[in-house]
C-alpha cells in the first residue's frame, strides 16, 4: 500500500471515501456502533464548567457530521443556536424537532460543502458561526477530504469564533484504514492551514471506555 502523507493523499482505494448512500445504509440498518446514545462525556463536563457558554444571546454553533444530534442538543440546551448537519438519511429524524424547539435546525446536506455556492441559500451562513464543534466528523471523512474540511471551517467560522474538536483516534496509523481514521493534532493544523492556531490541546478527562485510542481536546482560533 502506498504510504499516505499527513492528509492521507497516498491512501489507496482499499478504503475509499464513504458516500451519503453508505452512511444512510448504516443508519437505516441501525448499524451505528459509534453512537453512544448521549452527548460526549468531555463535552458534558466542560459544559457543566460553563467553559463553552455562548458569548452572547443568539450565538451560533455549527455541528458537522452530527449523527443523531446528541452533542448538538447538549449545546442547544446551553443556549447556543445550533445548526446540526449530517447527510445520512435518517440521522436528522432523532433530533430535528427538539433542536428546532430550541431555536436550531438540522440540515441533511453535505457538511464539507456547507457555506459554499453549491448550497445556494446557505451562503448566508458563511462566516457566522461563533463555535464549530467536531466530535467524530474529521476522523470519519477520508483523509483525502481533509483539506475540504479545513476550507469548510474557514468559510463558516466567525472572525473571533472557536473551533473545538475531539482529536480522535490518537495513536492510530492512517495505514490501519478507517473510519475512524487516525487523527493527530498535526493532521488538523495542516488541514486548517496558517490562518489558524492552536489555543488549547490536552487529553480528555472523560472519555469513552470502549474506545481503544487516545482522545484529546483541541481548541483552534484564527490568527489575528
């Protein structure tokens, strides 16, 4: 197998990118072992500490690859106006109604294209989000798609906003395939490029016991 570079562009076709149909089939068949039925424990801990309190009333948060929406709902209950995105058919049904009741929305679109001209009316959302929270989206996409992830963050994050990521699975080689694809801090900083810097990077204190790899908490902001 060809050795991948940091973004995995050398990864061969043994593990091609997943399509919307691939993910939709997993939800249709209830084959979603990554779902734990509740928000990520470290997110819950930090919300309880008011570490992720919205900076102002009506502050916007974006949760790409939201799955069943557990993390999105946790943020919405804290007061964020949340846009959750997942293009897998069936994912949005579990959380859409409650999220809308809290002033948010759940969109069944391609998160990597969000805010781009291909989405028409969603162009108005470019640059408006005060928070982007990524739990398992970055590690779920194919490494060849990581530059598109960085471009999405650049489009959607406000000038003074923060990108918060669960940097997982740490210590897993890209050669091992995925998803989840091995993810290290340098993979995300490379995808983001020189416009962003690391504000915080540390191990998660509350992790999921069933995960075999390291889970870290990363916070990124624009370079001013």
